[in-house]
C-alpha cells in the first residue's frame, strides 16, 4: 500500500465469505491502493455486511482504510439475503472476534464520491455485491463520472446463474442497479459465474491457507470450509467457487482473465429470468458492446496472487 | 407566507405550464409555507425546467425561495421530454423575460434533505413532475422519512393515461421512481388524470386571468392559451386540463378533492402498459391500501382558490 | 329467422347471465339468422356453459340451432371461472328446468368451420366469451378466413376493467386468444366495458321483463335480479350492466353504437395489466388501426331492440 | 419397419438439415415404426419444410409414410425463419432432385390425431421443430392425451441458446406452444443445446457419410458440409452440432442420453429472454418436475446408431 504506481481502488462489497478474500487481496497486494470500502445489503443485511467488512479490515491490520455503510436495500425491489449460503452472520465459520474500528459517519455513496473527487487521478470501482451503491452514485452524483477509471464487478454469468437458473445473486438482488451501471457509458468489466466457477477452493487450497501458520490463514481456511459445506448442500458442488477476489485480481493483473467486448443487457421484466445478464457473445442482437466480459481465467495464477497477498497481510 | 400555522411544503417540479400555476398557487396562498423548490427532468430537460422554475418564482417575487436542480434523467430508463405539449422551452407561450436568481449550488435531493431535516416539524412534499428526486431522496437518505408528513403527487390515473393509453406522463417517465414512492410506507396522495381532466382552463378562465390587469395575469392567460393549442392538436380537447396546481390545492384545502384509500401498483413490465398506475378501486386484488387516490374534485372551489392566489401574488 | 336478407351469425359464448340475453336477442330478432352456437369455458366450466346454452335455446324454442362445446380452457394460461358473478351454475337465479337437446358430437371449432364453409355467404362471428375458440379456428383452419365477414366481440375496455383494474374478464381469461383475433386482419368490432357499463338493467327494465307475462320474461327478470345482486356486492353498482347482448345488437342495427377505427393491442406481459386491451384513441403510438372500437351507445334503442326480441321469442 | 415390437412414433418437424437426419434415422432404425410425419413452419416456411420432408422420405424410399402440413405460423407471435442457418430452401447444400409423393389432404394436427387414435397402443411424439402443431393438438383434441405415450422434443437449453443468448430457435419461435406442452402433464423429454452441442459433425463424420458410396451418403455429407459453413460463419463453431436426430435416437435407445427429472418453465415475458427454457437443475424454485431434461450424451453411441440407420436406408 502506498506505492506510487499502485492503482487506486474502492471496494463496494457485501461480505460474504468471498468478499472477505477480496478485501484481503486488495489490502495485501502492493499493486493496489485501497482508498476505502463501502458496504451494501446483499449476502446479509447492511448492519452485518458493514460489521463484517470492519472485522476483516481489522484482522488485516488495515484500520486506516475508511469504511462506510451504503444502501440497506435494492434500488427498486425488496431485499432477500443469502443466509443459506453465507450463514446468519454473513461470515459464518471462523472465529472473527477482533476489536474493530467504526464505520464513517457518512453514507457509502458519499464516501465514494469524496474519495473519487478527492484523489488526484481516476479511481477504479470494484463491486463485489449488488450494484445499488454504484448505481446510486452515478444517478445522484453524475459529476464523478470523469473520475471513475472503470467499474469491475463480480456478478452475472454468460451461462447459468446461481440464484435462479439464469440469474446470479448480485444482479438478481438489484437488477435495475446493474442496468444503470451497464448503460452508464463507463468502461465496465464483468466477472461472472462462468469464470468464477472455475476458481474452486479445493481441499488443497484450504490446506494451504491453514498451513500458513497465521490467524488469518486459519480464518481463510475456516471461511472456505464453511462455504464448501453450503455449496455442497445447496448446489452439490464438490468444492466451492471463490467469486469476488477474481474481480480484484484482474485489476492487479489483467492477464489472469480473458475478456471479450460484447453487448450485455440485464433482463428487467422476465417472470423467471429477471436479473439475468444477457450476454450477446455472437453479436446476433446488433447491439453495441458495453462491457468487457470475462470468458477465461488463469486459475493457477489467480491462486498464487491471492495466496501471496494473504501471506503478505500476515 | 410566513404564517405560523402555514403548512410547510417543498415543491418538486418540471415546469411545464401547469407546474407554473402550481408554483404560483404555493407562493400566493397564505396557508402554505413554500420552503423550497426542486426541479427534475420531465416536461423538458433539467436545465430548462430549472430555468423555468426560477423565472416563475422571480415573476412571483418569491426570490427568497431556494431552488435546486435535481436529477437530469429518470432512475432507470431514458428521458423523453414532452416538447409536443409544453414547447421547446417547456413554458412556451408568454413573455417570461425577467431577471432571475440562481439555483442553489447543491443537488435538488440534497436541498430537500436539508430543508426537511432543518425544519421544526414534518414537511409535505408536493411532486408535480416525474418522481425521480423523491425516490432518490428516500433511497439515499432514508433518515428523512420520519420528517416527511406526506407526499402528494400529480401523476397516474384511475382510468386512461395521456402518454400511453393507460400511462400518464410523470409516471411513464420514471415508473421505478413512482414504485419506490408508492411502496415507501409514507402517506401518499395521488392526484391523477381522472380528476385533473375535470379542471379545464375554459375560455372564461383564461379571460379571468387576462382580466386581472397584472403582468402575471397576462402570463397565466398566455400559458393557458398555448397549453390549449397543444391539447387541442394532440388530444382533441376543447379546453386544456390544469393538472399540477390541484396537487397544491388539496394540501391547502383537502375538501376540494374526494379521495379513497386503495392499493396502487405501478406496472413496471408491460409491453404497452409500462408506467400505468394500477388502482384497485374495488379491492379485488386483496392488496393493502397504500395511497389516498383522488376520485372527485370541486372544480369551482379549485379555480377560486387558484385565482385568489394569483391575484395575491400580484 | 329464415329471412332471406337476414345476417348469418354464429354465437360463441360462455353463458353467463348476459350471454343468455345475447342468445335470446339473436333468436328473436328477424334480422339475424343464427346458424349455430358454440361454447367455451369462461364464466363457468365448459360443461356448465354448454348446458346453459342448450337450456336457453330450448326455452327460446330454438331447438334446431346446433350447439357444440369448444375449448375447456384458455389457449395458454389456466382457467379461472367467474362464480362470484354468475353463481355456481353460471346462470344462477331463475328456474331453468327444461328438456334440452344435445350438443353436437363435434368440437365447437369444427362446428364453426363447417357452418362457415357450408354457408353460401360470409358469416359474422359474435363472441361473448373468452376468444379461445375463435383464435383456435383461425390458427387451425386458416382456410375459413375469406368466409368470415367479421368478428364482433364483447370484451376489453377503453378505460377500466372489471377483473383487474385495466382488464376485462373475457380478455383476461385468454389474452393470447384475443391477441390472435386482433392481429388476424379480419374486420373486428370490440364492444368493451366503456359502453356496456352504460346499458344497465334498472329496476324499471327488470319490471318490464317481469311484466311480459311469459315464462321467458320471468326468467330474464330473475337472471337480471341475480346479476344485480352480485354486481352490487362485488362492484357496488346500483344496477348491473348487460354486456353481451350489445355485441349482438350492433350486428342487427349498427346505429345503436358509435365506433372509432383505432389500434388495439392486448397486453400479454404485464405483472398487473396482463389482458388489458390497450386502445390508442389518440393515435399516439403510430400503429395501424386494427379494430372498430365502440365508444358510444344508444341505450334506449338497445333496450327496445332487446325487449322486442324477447317478446317475439315468447 | 413393421417390426412387432417397434415403438410407434410420429415425427413433427421443420426440415432443416438436422431434421433430415432425424427422419433418416427414424426410417432406418428397425426399433421405430414411423407412423407419419407432420411439418411446421420454423427453419423455413411451411411450404418449404413440407416439400423438404417429402423429399427426404422419397430419397429414403419411405413413400408409404404419410406426410401432412401443419401450422404455417406460431400460435401467438409472428414467424421468423432461419434462412441464415438452413439457406433459402431450408435444406441448402445437396442435390435433392427426386420425384416426391404428395402431402395428405388433411392438416398436420388432424393427421396426428388420426394416427394416435387409430393405432392400437400409445404413440410417441418426436418434435424437432417449433411445438406449434403439438400444442394445437393438445388444445384442440384433448381426447388424444391418453394415447400419447410421451413427447420428446429437440429444443431449449439448460445453459446458453442459439437464437438469443438464452433462447434456442424452436422454443423462441413458439414459446407459448412450448409452454403448453411442458404444462400438459404428459411425460416430456427435452433434448436441448446443452447436449446437442456435443454431437458435432466433424470432418471425420462427414467423410464417413461420403464414404458410404450411396446417394444418401453423399446427400448427408453435403447437408453437413453446408450446415458446417453456416455454423462457422454465424457462431464460429469449428464443426456443426447435429441437434434433431438425438431426439429420435433417445427413443430408439434411451441409454445414449442421461436425463434428470426437473422443473422446466418457458419464459414468456422477458424483454431479452422470451423463449428461454428455465431449467431448475438445483431445485431452488420449489416447483414440481415436469420434464426429463437431457444433461449428458454418449456421442460415439449416437453416431454409430445414426450411421447404421443411414446405411440401412441405403
Ligand atoms: Ca459478494
Ligand atoms: Ca409537471
Ligand atoms: Ca359472456
Ligand atoms: Ca428442426
């Protein structure tokens, strides 16, 4: 952190097991400068995701990174949390008892605005939860647009979803927000389930965390062990996918993912498909490309990058 | 203005010929205290509706009323202005050349927030344009909710619309915003086309304005004359309806309208009906009432109230 | 009946109190030649609507008119009958005990096809129930199209509905069928609630039926008395509207209704508005007119016509 | 053919290159008894798909198999043919000049009805085009239901589509028909793109056809060569998938596919996803299973089966 050439980023998240790893990666990799963290209701209620973000940053020793709570519900619809996947706390599994700092007294959207306008160069937004805060930022404070370098979000899919057959959790939770972001004209990178389902926390990965010999290593191992149990029960996965840190990783090192520039629409009106990201890979719709969509991932490189960051954090 | 017992209101508008009359009514009736005016894109672009609001307030001598520009586009969809109805300027017709004040340096939503939180008692929001600003206020600053006495909006219909067969302009322009307001839990009063189409600016009404012998009287007459010409051309109306001031009038004197407490939903997904307000007058849906919907109006009393206010303004 | 110049018609219906009057009108007026009657599930199940059609024809002495049962459910969705309006039998109220004939051994759609292709000149279809049979006829037997003079249907509305705020029962029950008929290219006349709600069976009307001194007069009075009771309970109407015979009446004497040629679409995808007939009275959509939509009715002339027919039947 | 134990089938198709192979497989495999062939508008207009079916049957020497033309358009929407994939004729590529028989004088739906009711045991319907005819059969002639053993259709997908990102051609062409079939209560097997995209007509496969030393072998090779060219151009496929014969193959030998019994819905209202088959593989919707959906295929076994049949036909 603090490196002159580091990429300035804000992480907007709903921790969440994989959000926790995303935060650790952003703290631990010197190629990023984490300006702030904002939270949103999603995997759990806003109070819980905010508390979880504070805990992870405290455990990572990143108490100087400002945290602010954003929206407690989606833009239009009602909130449905993912307690079946992330547990009652949103971070069930490890012992996360730690003295934490306090969230900033301002709304997450306001913190974003201040950090973006106050930094000397354009800032990258990494969103690993529903896009409510980001959409609200764009609508309420359009003056920030020139100072946002790009938006990288974990969400959606080019094929199947996880919340509905074609809908991924972050986008299904706030489809209108995703639509706003995808139509914003900003450079947008989408990291969907089609790639995140290739980055599985295998037994070997979990053991590597545990073998680090640090409290953080054990916590990561416990997080992934809990995540594995819910993914096995709900989806029949042998090993759980690790979605969110990939969105951070591709800002650190773009070579870990392969993207294509294609049109992406969000289905806002389907009876069964509301919240599906409709990715026109073969250009059949004639629409203009509005996102770089990840279609491939260097899984090994990703894990090396993540492990190194967690080790560096300590 | 300034009367101790006056009802504190903020008007969120998109002037617009009938918005202009709504502002004059709010300025001229001593039973209201107009805390501020916020503007939104709708009948015309935000720059034009803001300029128009400033002009009308200047003509009314209400230069102490703060004005702030809000959202320049709907929450989710794209903006389509109503140039066919309100002309290129949004207030075509009269000579409105007047030195105007400046809009406040803050966003309309921020002005609303400050006025609401800064006033000693709950404030009534009167919206006479698309509900974008109001919805954004509720999502971005939920802390204002206890201090909003109620929302009265001109928009929707219990029967036919004006922009589509079942859609009224303000709601069709931002259906998601209307949905947010109608689901907010706040007391909401809807003044729809079913009543506003009864308040027609007849030749006699226009002559009454013109006969006031004041510049404002002439302006009102010219506004209504232009409005009459577009309503005749587009809808075949003999005399144009005067929508927006009715929302103000019913805050001044609730007895001028008859309302029923019923369930109102906004159609967000129709191919032909997006933006329709679906008012369940006969309780067939089993849904809970979430709005007081105007179903009757004392037309004569309304015009007396409006004329008296315009005369008082001068 | 049998008059050389009489207009040949087929009535497709779901009796239903007002369908019963429609059948009596078609039997009793010499200007029509009733070739056959087909039934459809709607107000009640197919078995009940078929039995009811047979009863009414038997009571009218029209035992030579062939009756055939058509579709027992809508084209796409599920059937919801209107027992709350028409009672358990579909014709609750009067004593309808009468020896009835039998329905033809062929499907209603097949009977329509045979009657249309077998008659020497084009035939008028009058539909007073959901349009399932008519739509199926057009899709399954497109060869009949040149021999259908026109389709007149009772259904839809230019303003409010009766089953949902914007949906009328016949169209809401089978929106896809209505869409097929309205896009068929055939001349289509729509008799909607906006006119049928003006033809009310007042106390005076009911007494006129009862005063005829015939069994049929008493039956009509009892039908309307029952209908009045459900319309009062469900919709708060003082007197019940008599929808279906207006569709028959306007074939007998077009001067009893005023129509406009306008574009009509059926909303197939709304969350709250599915089945609404979206009538573009002001040509704002730019679509081509595809129906003659009733917008006015000569109520007195209608009742004279209906009363005369019932008297003639005896 | 004619084998006592053979499974009686009707093929409803829209030839189409892969439909042609499906017909050859049904003719050539002794474990099926092909009672009749009905055609539907889809890959090309009804006149062309009917002509194509007649040609393929003539080339196969199956002139005793009755053919009847069914629906020339989808149930509700408009027809869009797939000329970009199957060419102007629907079977572009080979020389198909052959004296053909005539289509039966009855509608395809009527032929289906007669064949089903006239055969001594329940019949299997194999649909390799839009499901218009099958849906119309179920709605117009519900009396056939007890005599339909099951419906096997090629269509839909558990993941991506080919006509829209989530929509496969047959289902997108007539989503309402697919909905009717999937809600019919009949045993339904869905063979979607997720398995058909694994059965690719590689260069080796095409050479095997060509090497048969028969006119039919050359035709099959030419069909696949043309199909390869359009799939390469439109979708970037190296080798084209062979969809339709898999639906036939799995009736011959169920062991060539793996299926799961799951809920399948058809999206009827999406702006971007209309016609998507929404397959709830993980039981998250709580809906009841209504189809056996293919999720795996024994590609080698499939090709052996198809090659043997084509060789047998000659
Ligand atoms: Ca997350
Ligand atoms: Ca306005
Ligand atoms: Ca009826
Ligand atoms: Ca096919």
